């Protein structure tokens, strides 16, 4: 495999940082974002917390009641999760990140791998410069900080990103990988959970350095061929897993309830236009193009009706989406006498290429030289 330069970008204390951005006056206080279960006032778990709160031992996963105890007597802010809001910010940032990569892989709402081998001409100096540029762009456009790890593969990039947080930037060149990993606990490796950690500890393997020196055959005997080899390679910082776009969705859609049941096209379009904008921003964030537009109407008796139209060439135009949507609703209302209770918009027949025809033309074009 050719040498690569891979970057992992992870947004800092993401949900809590989004809340700070929405309301900067809470920044200096402990901010705790909670998933309230609704049973009693304080039942549920902490989703995440800002670094001020972490200083008091408040972190993801602990009960809200425990977080309150740890912050007793300290003026703090407890907020419910608002996933739609965080997703909106995430979509925009992922779009920016994708534009800076040769290939891109979003891992979660706040984390993505970028293969930047070509973009940085295989230079770690250039890759670091690019990382600083990305960090600045995210900060200037979205007022959010992130931590970035740069390395020869995903494994090293991920551990490098975790190495310094928040607002970190850690670069590990190929020749430094072994030295960088050696002192870290085995737990830092993906796939090493509590159980494996215990097992390794009983063999006196505590650090990645210990694991790298441990007999491969013994690892294979203990964990099986695949996992044993995986642990051995990981400890040496070897990872060939490519950075690739995760499976695309089959369709992207949104549905919403109208203020009141209606047959009025204007009222429906008012809502449907907003849905189109929402669907469109998700489509663009994923770098996709559509051919099929579907409208859905949930009638007042809860029957579901749908109409769709497929256009010739893939597009990501919001204008075309709105136009198709409008025609479909108009036709539907002309033909039926249902009162709409909810309306939905979905785009499908998704692809990455704007126009297949163009690709074929360029194919024939290039075969001439
Ligand atoms: N999350 C959650 N429950 C968890 C872990 C995470 O709800 N047990 C949510 C909230 C986080 C988001 O996922 O903001 C991203 O998770 P991370 O593990 O990346 O943690 P943070 O971004 O909160 O903090 P860090 O600065 O350590 O990356
Ligand atoms: Ca994070
Ligand atoms: Ca993360």
C-alpha cells in the first residue's frame, strides 16, 4: 500500500459546545447536556459536559443525579439534548471537511476521517498546515473548536486526535509511530475493551509497547487468528483500512404535521417548501444528487397517499426540487378531495454524480488521446 496521510477531526465536547455557541453567557459555568428519561425530575444520564464540568468529574454516561451531586453549590447549567440542532451544525462542518479531503469518512455526528495524501502531496508539513486551516475555518464559520490527529493511517490518526484535547493538533509521522504508541495503555486501541484489557493485564501487558513485543503466536492462541493478528498489527501502528465514504442512504426525507387539516395548496406549499430546504441541505451535505422526488400526504383519516416523479438527469438543485414538489401537490389536490394532516418530501434514486451523461462523454473524450 502507498504511504498515506490520514486526518481524524473530532469536535470538542460537541453537544455542550453547541449549547455554548447558542448561548455564550453559559461558557464559564459547568454545562451538562442531559438525556432526561422523564420518570422523575432528575432521572436519566449525562450525554456530555463541557470541560469546566469535567473538572468536577462530570462526564458522559453518569446519572444526572450524580452530576448534580458533584456540582452541588456550584452555579451550573443543565440542558436537555437537542439533537436536531447539533445535527444541523454537524452537517455544515462535515461539508467543509469533505471539501478538504481526497476521500472522506464520517464516523459519527462529531467525527470524521480525511485522507489528505494528495491534498498535502504526502508532506506532513503541508498536512499540518491544512489541519490548521481547517481548524480556523471551523472556528471562524461555526465558532467551534476541534481536535485533530494526523498520521499514516486511521488507527494512528484517531489516537493522535485523542492525545491532546480540547483544541488539539497532534501529528505523528511514520518514523515516530512506534515511539508514540508505546507508552499508551492498551485500552487506547480500537477493539480493546474492559474484558480484553483484563486479559492482557493478567499477562503483564499494560501498554501498547508491551503488546507490540508480546509473542504473536501467543496472542493468536488467546484471541484467535484474526483478533490476535489484529492486536499485534495495531500495537505496531499498522492499519490498512481505507478512508471511504460510508454507505449512502437510499433516500432522504422529511415529514411534518400541518397546523390544521387542509386542502389549501398555499398552506401546504408553505410547509413543504421548508421541508424541501431541509431535505436539500442534507442532500448537499452528503454530496448527493437525486432523480426522484416523492410527496407524501397523510390524510385526516391517517391514510397515506404518495406521488412521485423522476427526472432525466441527477441534480442537487433546490429550485427543481421545489418545482417538482409543487407540481406533484397541485396535481394531487386536483385529483383527490382529502384533507392533508401531514405532508412529506423525499428524494431518492441518489447518486454521487451530477450527470451520468457527462461521465460517459468524458470517458469517450479521454479514449481519443
Ligand atoms: N455522546 C452521548 N453519550 C455518550 C457519549 C457521547 O450522548 N456516552 C454524545 C455527546 C457528545 C457526542 O456524542 O458530545 C460526541 O461524543 P464524543 O465521545 O466525541 O465526546 P465529546 O465530543 O462530548 O467530548 P470530547 O471533547 O472528549 O470529544
Ligand atoms: Ca468529540
Ligand atoms: Ca467523537
